[in-house]
C-alpha cells in the first residue's frame, strides 16, 4: 500500500481540474481513514482501518486528516493517539460528510465488505482518490461500476493486496528467486 500511495502521490495531488488543488513541493496527500473496525472480533476479522493507520503514518507525503466510523467507540479509540501526539484530525460518523470535506484528497475504505463498491463510487463522484480494501466488490457488476466511476471522474483507485505491498512477501520471493534453495521440484 505504501508503494502504491507513493507512486500515485503526484497524480493524487494533481487530480482532475476543479477536483483537487495543484501539487506543490511541500504538499501532502490529505487522507481520510473510513472504517476503524473492531480489534477483538471473532475469527480475526475487522479492525483493518486500525491496522492501516500506523502504516499510513509511515508514508512520506501522507497526512491523515480525518477518521470516520459509525461506531463512536471505535472512532474514539483511534482518535486518542492523535490527541496524545497533539495532531488535529477531524472525526465523522457519516461517510457522506467525509466526502463533502474539501480538505480531504483521498480516502482509505476499510469498511465492512458490502460497503466497498458504493463507498468507492461515491468517493470518485466527490473527487477523491481511493485505496479500497479487498474484496474490491461483491460481484462483477459492482466492480464494473467502480471502474466506470474512476474513469468518468478521473480518479485513481487502488485495491489492497498484501501480495503487492508486504515487505515480508517481497523478501520471501526475492529469496526464492535467488536460487539459494536450489531447484525447487515440489511444493505443498
């Protein structure tokens, strides 16, 4: 994800005419995290927004300016570290208010899966670039609507996949491809 945001930074800042401000040398991507999630969910599901916040804070040129979750307890949990660091961050319980905020360039959608498609389409319509967690969509029709919205509104949309951004997986594949294991004839 960090690589994707880093590579897309100039495009996100430049945006489409009238939808985002022009990029400048000291500009940053002003990001909203949508969906904090439960960190104690059964089966380890949920909490993806909670997991992404520390990683996003490591990306040069990215500033988290807003947090959004329908559950006030989750929102309060994620807001506290920002307060502790003296960082100002807006909070919202309604995704539509995030999309209305002209101070936000891009959104990270880490909502429950059934919201991914609609939230992405709405974000594109609002002139925001999007990083959306997997699954991208529930079905092909939804996926096609998301692609159409990104194209129509000139937005960048990236889908989360650890196969592309995981440091551990990158190191693992580099090791496998290095030949240090010899010829691999069987894997289980």
